[in-house]
C-alpha cells in the first residue's frame, strides 16, 4: 500500500511512522509512506498557505492552491489515485469498519488541515471526509497517525499473528474478551479454570460469553444493531437475566 500525507508539519510523522508495527511494515516493503509539506507549493514570496475568509469571521482558512498543486504532484508520482481522505470535524466518525474499508485500498492520501478550516473548494479533491471524534485538535496530523495505525495493522503480513486482528475489540462488533498469560495464579488472582482445560469448544463459548458480557456492561450501544447467532442471543439473555437477579 502507498500512503501519502499532505501536512504543514511533516516532522510530526518521523517518530510514529518509523517505530513498532508501522516501521516494520515500511522496512519489509508492505507499505510505503511519503509525507509532503504543501507549504512547499505556495506561489507567494512569504509562503502563505492561509488567508482571511471572504465575508469576515474568526480565524484563517487554508487556501486551495497549495493543496491542489501538492496533490497533483503526489498523483503524478503515484498514478493510482485510491482514496483521498480529508481530516475534518464534519466528516464521518472513524471506527474499525472504516479502517477495514481503507485497508482494502492500494493507495491512501491523507490531507491534514490546520488553522480555522479549509477553503470549501478543497473538498472537491477528496473521496472521504473523516473525523477522529467529537473534539477539536490543533491539526489533522494526530488524527492521520491514528487512522494509519488502525488501517495498516489490518493489511496482510503486517501483524505477526494473522489471527490477531479479527479478534480485536470492534472487529467482531463486540469488545474483546478477557485474556490471561503466565503465571496461572498471580497474587491470589487465578486464571479461570476453563482456559486451562484444553477444551477448545468450551473455551470458545466462554470467550463469546465474556465478550458479550463486557460489551453489555460497558458499551451496550454496540449491541443495538448487531446480528447475533442463536447461541449468542441466548448467552446475552442469560447475562441480562443475571443482572436483573442482582
């Protein structure tokens, strides 16, 4: 996968994109990441990328010209346009399903905003407008890093264990079940006996029940439109009944 990032602060990506999983993916040629400073594409002598909004108002807006020209250059280098993603508070909220969708692409380009907002014409360049959440950040860089991390780990060959990603919280529509490692008893807190039994069928049932319980207790909103198997529906009914009894 080719990932391009248009940003006024390319230095922000130097650490996060060259460590851990993403760093390994770059080193192993699974992904390639290029960061372009769109200030380099300004045409005025002061390298301005922003200006006051027509009609007045607070703050400054990013001008279209530097971003248009920077994206033109990026797409000449990498002709497969793929998805062009605008980091914007008005966009759809990023979640695991969006990450899964992005992971299917061969080319992603992230446009990181700054200042008060964008000249509206910049939106004509993009395929997706995405927000990290209902809060305001100084710029789009941190949001882009989070989205890239969540997306790249879903690309085949990036994670050491190919089964890790499908079991993550949100991938199944449920929060992840509790997990344990050695020792079997730590400071009086034992690992549940079922996990030591070797009975994989019973372990799978326990994990499903625990994932349902955790989701019901912490994020019941996730269960609203989730399609559950007959077994899972019965487990959830038992969990709800048990809560009423207490």
